[in-house]
């Protein structure tokens, strides 16, 4: 929401780019921090009741935010309404428990396709802003949340795994942090989900600043990133079920790394001194090519989000709530920190594509980690498993 409404709010409050990044990132912070406790409560009380409380409770600060008039008010309310972002750690284990392990990747990916809402926002919010002012956006969305809560309660089923076994203490739940796989999945999710969240809120202003589009045009083109990032998550889950989470994650990271390399190159003008005199040249990504690369990046992030949670479902079937909360918290923290870093780097360098440069470096780290911990011991390149067991990938 703030990805679109943040543009008129920035003009109204005369915010710097760093402050705009803080505004768009603040809701993600509370959503990240509450993923762990909400994941634990989902294991204990069931996803149905926790999801209902989350939807109803988030509608209140969302409505109140339409009356905010200063930055500190937006930040305070943003912390409250960001709770809805913790829905991932509630819905993922809730949905997964209805299906056998071999189908959980697709089931969780289908649930995760709800991030399509980030793309729908790019169509709905600009219309509301242009016709009724930015204040109409949070009011309409608050009503939608309440309607969704009512429909969910009517048509959803009780959580089949709620309260199974003896309740664990917080210390027992957090003991899973000793497993290095959890930290690896946190790193993966911090880039695929954190990057998706950060770019979803950052792209409208990017298109407006880089190409001079209107808010409506910028939001429409930004949807080309967030729409694949939502709809293709189910595809990523299906691929993870069929080919394994590790293979999908490996190739997804490569696709994202290549796309980010091309997106990182800034608009450049230079002069070559030839025998006939100076010759001027320019290198820049046209809007259609830039948007196409964004679609590729969105699709890669979508499949990566699904494959990461397939890892969680395969490796921690009895602790999905807690581990989903931890991994989701890492992704949410990435989504919180990245827009602030985007704004700070842009204020410092003044280069619009610096946001992609940052993501390029983080993805490279993720690729190295994946190679060192898994690729050398897993048949992701198509080799028979026996060969890998005998000598690893060569």
C-alpha cells in the first residue's frame, strides 16, 4: 500500500528518499518480528483462530492510518498494521497440515500466491488515489480485510494439527535455532521474500524517477514484477515437489543473479575519441526491456519463496510453525531493511539502479552459500545420485 500512497505522502510531508524508505519498510518490521510467536501459536492453537484474529486486528490500525498527518504517526501505525504481514507463518503450516508431504510444496505455494495482492494493489491504489485521495486506500483495504475475515471463518476448516502432543516451552521451540539448516534457509528467504517485498514497494517511485512516468503508469509497470512474484509461487511449489527444493533453489538463484546483473547497469553516456573526432554513445535499458527483466526476477523470487518453504516442510515436519516463523521473520527483516538501504544508498550515490546493485551482491553471497553447503553434494546439475555420492559434482 505504501508503495503507491507513499508517493503523495512524500510530497505532502516533504520526505527525503531515506525517510520514504523508512515509511515503506516500517510495516514489514512488525510483520517480521511477530512471525515467530505467531508461528508458535499456530502450532499450539491452530491456524484458523490465529488467522481470524490477525485479519480483524489489522483492520483497525489500517483504518486509523487514513487520518495520520505526520511521519511519526505513519511510522507508529505502520508498526501496527504490519502485523498482517505475519500471515505467512500462520497460513503456511496451517495449509500444509491438510496434505501429505509429497503435495505440500504445491499447497504452500498456492497459499503463497496470495502475494498477488501486491500486484492488484498497483491497479487499485492509483485509481483510489486519483479519484478520492490517498486516504481512501487504507479505508477500502480495511473493509476488505474484515470481509475476508468473515469469509475465511465461514469456509475454513479447523487445523488438523492444532495442539497435537504436549505443548513445548519457548526454550524448546527456539532450540531448533541450533540447526544450521535453519540459518541457511533464513538467508535464502531474506533475499527471495525480502527482495520481493522491498522491490514491490520501491518500483513505483523507481519508474517515476527513472523514466518520468505518472503514478498510475509507474504502478502498472511495477505490477509486472509483483504479479509474477505472486501467481508463480504455486508453480515453484509444484516444481519443488517434482524436482526437489534444492534443485529449484539453485537454478532460481542463478536466474535472479543474471537478471540483477543486467538491471544494475546504470544509464551511462560516454565519449570515444576516434580518428574522426569525439563520438558520443549512451547505454540505457529501455522501459520495455527493463520491465521484462523485472518479470524474470519476480518469477525467480516466486519460485525461490516456494522452494524455501518446501525445505522447511521436508526437514522439519513436526516443527513447521516455529521454523516457518523463524524463516519468515528473516525474510520480513530483509523486506524491512532493504527499502531503507535502497533510500540511503540512493541519497548517497544518486544512482537509481543502486538498489539492484545491492541485491546483486546479496544474491551472489547466497549462491556461494548454496554451492558450499549443498551443490557439491547434491545432483542439481543432472548427474546420477550415485556419482554425486561417489565424488561430488565436478
